[in-house]
C-alpha cells in the first residue's frame, strides 16, 4: 500500500470517527406540533421527516434526529434545549 492510499484511508476513517448523533428524548411537556416545528426550524428537517422523528421519539423514548460533526450539531442541540426540548450529542 502506498503512502497516498494510507493517508486517504486514514482521512476517511477520521471523518467517520468525527460523526456524532443529535438525540432528542421524549418528555411529558412538549406537544407534537412544538417538536415538529422545532425540528423543521432548528435541524432543517422537512415536515414528513420531522413528523416521523417525533413519532419515534414518542414511541421509543428517543430518536437520532441528525448526524454530523460536533461543531455542526452543537448549535442545533442548543437551539432545541432553548425551546425546552431534551436533546444531547452522543
């Protein structure tokens, strides 16, 4: 294996390792409409995707709503928390 191939594989692996998940948790306070609206506004979901995630959150207790680098997910997590929605980055 050449040095270029090794560097390319290392770069790809580093990109994969950097990926994090934005998880939203179920609660007894927020309405479906509020969570759907928040996922659309904060996370850039379309209405169908936001609705599906909201149902998964309700039935499973949590849902991975976004995947990406920590630096991209942090503002989304903060935005959801400011709206009273339980979220964290894993």
